[in-house]
């Protein structure tokens, strides 16, 4: 399939996007702009077009210091004139003392080490050739002044972008978060990021300057705390007393995130006492959990117990309540193990084929299907789709808090504003969940009108929507409302942690959380499990035990191709054999027209000629039939990456997906039968006396591989039995 050509952007699209953003900010945020920002906009509008283009080009690049010779663009006719205009207006300047580090970062390691070796001003480093660039930069920085540095490079070759704070703030007002560039506009215009279908009228996200500046400050701090250096941590610790309780709910959430992240950074450096003081400033989970744990570890048991009882009395969320109850019982009561550990230890065990180790959910689905139970991997997606469809018009309608063309989630979902604003209608919709026909009709109408609309709440999977309808029909009265209602108050807290599988049996539904070896139950998962159980939607925690399942079905596949790379070679023949136990159940094969000439060496190897495939179907003509034959079974191949990789590429070109667990008989033979002289298909067939006729024809190779699989499975069963004994 040929991808449609992307739209062509104009030569000055960077400037056009920037000016679109500026017009939007001037229209919606004039009330929060301060004099420096107003001056920026006024002076920017007075610049020549070339100067505006050049400044915006710099604004869309990483960093604030640039070599002049890298700032040459086709849409800028006279770059030197543009530079002079920007300089006069103070939008750019020459480098100075404060720019030493970025100046050095522009240099290569070779140049930096040469300076170190030849300069009498810079002490030489031992083993300088093995030192990382950032250490070389730091070494030179500590030993050269700006004036001395000019002996090695010409500062006039560089420019520094000015007014970065004003620019950052304008971008923040538009996007609601710190942004380095306007890439989102280009992705929108190219069609990569879908345009908003919600509306053309947007509201400002801040009502006054205090709100906007507070939010901006905390968003910048969060970015600093992504990968903080010790210097950043200590600088933020010095100013933490100034992080006053914000007035608006969204800023309060940001402040608590900053406190938690700063505390975690200090903890990782072993500065637990300072971390505790930071956590004490927050009354929100998970900072409260960290505070309680540190109080115990630092010996403040009385204060820890008081805090835990306070959290139990007035928890900020279910997860905080679970932690406080569990931690109090273990540290100050008689219980020795936590509820999470107890739940996992008491979980039932199901035996899954070890070929499914990487996909325990798929293995469990096969297990339940063999028991006659319909099972589906739904996890968080089914609940988010139900939530999104039920409240779509409240989330994205005319009265929703959306702020620009790129907003995919309304403001207020995490702070409780969404619930308070729409409480009456939310409660009416939740009550509708007990009228399955009515609510299903509402959701279907929403689906028909808005399907595939980009958003950050739900995914538009038709099969998932079918399961949502099944859930509504089969769930007990009031159960769904109990699960969905907390999401309307704190979406971020309650959007995840749901069980992996939904099972449909005996006219009802139940849920299963699958845990493989080494997996742990997370506290937010326990919170959701308990909420579902309390709502009358039973949840079972199941541990996967890996063994050779005698009832596991496999599809052994072999392909012949025009070459070795699926990017530019194509399949010429497919052979597939369905296996269960020591029996071949069914076979399927087809020649495939590759749409290209078969190389002579391939003809000599396989015997498949251009004439043989001339009348054969193209892959897209047999794709559905092949995928039906494979189903959800384990895909087996001799060097399975080759066969599976080619067929996955063919499926993608035909508009399909090939998703199934894989098993490689080469890898397995090496594991269970080490020391053989060769693991090629022909040599293994000869060694194990497996019939192999017409080697390098797909069906014959698939049959031989199927017999090797049977030998492997017998060996696996023997090893499993020996391990039990």
C-alpha cells in the first residue's frame, strides 16, 4: 500500500506558526501578560520579515547559542541584515562570560583535548583521551576566562538568542506546559497530528496573573527535576519555603508534585532528613507515604503513627488509605506481611505454556478459552472508553475547559473542578448505567459522531466498544457507577490499575489480574481490585505457572522469499502446519505473487520460478485466510524471526496486523539438545530421523519443523516432570 503524500508546507511556515501562536495569546491572554511580554510582542511585530523569520528559526532549535553559519535558511534573503536588525532590537547579542559552557559544547572532543594539551593555562588531564566531553568542558571552563577563551575561538562566529524568558512564557500560555518549539503546529499541518474537531472557540486557562505565574513557576521546576544535578536539588531546597500554597486547584497539584519529586531526588542522594522536611510541606499522596516511611526509618515513630492515623481518618485517595492502613498494621500492630504480599501469596495458580512467557495475558486467554470461557484483554482501556463515551459532551462540548487546537484533555479532571462544574449531569449519567438499552444507545450515538477524534481519554477500538456494551449489559445494578464516579473527581488517580482480563460466563462478567513470575501487585492495582469487588464486579488474582501445556496449539510456518530483507524482498510461498501434542491437525499453503522478479540464486535454491508465481495470488488476497489459520496460536518457525518478520511486513503492507507469541526451534534445540554439530533444518532432520522432502519448499520445511517441535515438547515435558520430582 502506498502512503498518501504529505501536504507541502510554505517556505515560511515556522514564522506563520509563531504568528498564529502570538495572535492566539494576544486574544486570550492579554489579561495575564506583564510589561516585558507586551514589549516583546510589540517589538517583534516591528521587526523586518527576514528578522522575524531568523528569530523564530532560532526559537525552534535546541539551546540559545548558535554558530552564525548554521543560521542560513532559504526563506531568509539577507541573513546578515536580519542579524543586524535583531541585534539593534536586542533580540540577539554576541557571546559573553555567561556563555562559556555552550561555547565549549559547540567544540569537538578533539579540539578541547588539543587546547588542554597545548595551553599553558589549562592543567593537563591524565588519560585525557578517555574522558567524557562534559568533563572536558568542565575542566576547560574552570581554567579559562572568557577573554582567554577568545585566543582559541572567535566569539563573532556565534550569536546568542535573547528574550528567552519572555518567549518561554508565551509558549507556556499557549500550550499550558513548557515547550521548546512549535513542532506541534507543523505536525498538525502535515496531517500527522489530527486537527481538533471539538470547536473553534477556546477559553483562557488562567483567570489572573497570579495563577499563570504560579503555574508557570511550578511547571519549570518540574522540568528541572526531571534529571536534577546536586546543584539544582540544593538550589530548590533553599527556596522551598517560598513555595506557598497556591490558590487555584491546578497549581496546588503542581506544587505537590514538585515537593514529591524534590524529596525523591534528595532521598536518592541519601539526604533523608532534608527530604523529610520537603515531604512535610505536602498533604497529598505519594509525598505523605514517603514522609511516613522516613519518619519510621529516622526513628520518629510517634510522629509517624500520628501521621498514619491522620491519613486513615482523612485520606486524599484510596491508594493513600490502603498504604496507611497497611503500614500502620505492619509497623505498629501484629501483622507481619502486607496486604499486597498476602494477596499474591493466596492467589490461585494456572498453568500456561512456557512459550507464552512474554505474553502472560494472551496465554491466560487461551487457557480460559479452552475451558469454554470467553476472555478479553481489557485492562484500563475498557474503563477509559466507558468513561469517555459516557461524558463526551461534558469533556469536549461547548462548556468544556479546552484551551487551544491541541488540547486533548479538558482542564479540571484531576483537581475535581470537572465534577463540581458538572455534578448534576454526571450523577444523572451514572444513574443511566442501570438502564442498559438507554445508555448503550447514547454511547453508540456518540461513537457514530465522534469516532477516531484525537483525544487523551479513550481509544477508538470497535472491538473494545463491543466489550463496553457487553459490560453494560452484564454488570450488576449500580456497580459501574461505583467504579466510574471516582474517575470524575480525580481522573489521574483512578484511570489506571484495573485488572488485565474481562471474562464473560454464566450471563455475567468477572475480572482477572494475571501475575507472572517476579511480578508484584502494585498498591493502585489493589485499590482498584477492592473497589471492583465492593461494587459487585468480582476480581481474581491469578499467578502464571509455566510448563509445557499438552493442550497448547501451535502453527508452524515457513516462508520462501525473493531475498533476505523484508524491507525490499517479498514472500513467494507460505507453508503452515497446525499442531497439537504429537499430531498434525491441519495444513495450509500457497504460492504468492511477489510483484517482482525472483533472483536467479533464489530460483536455484527453492525451485520457485517467475512462471510458477505468475498466476498466484498476491499476499493481500490471501492475508485474511492465512491470519484465520494462525489465529491466536503460538507462531513457530525454524529461525522464527525470519519467517515472522517477513509475514509481519507483508501484513502491514496489506493493512493487517500479525500479533502472536513466537517460538524458535533453532533456539529451543540449542537449549534442550546442546552440543549438536549443526542446527540447520536439514541436519536436525537427519539427526532426529525426521522426513524432509523438497527442502526449501515452504510446506515441506514446515512439516519437518513441526516434527522437531514435537520432539522438543516431549523433552520439555520430561524436564518439567524431573523438576517436580
